[in-house]
């Protein structure tokens, strides 16, 4: 998202790490 760009990155990164 735009306002929650940080959260977006965290979610995607976390998903990638989990996988």
C-alpha cells in the first residue's frame, strides 16, 4: 500500500522468509 508501504514490505518479506 501507499500509506502502509512499510507494512506491505514487512508482510511480503516475512512471507518470503517463511517460505
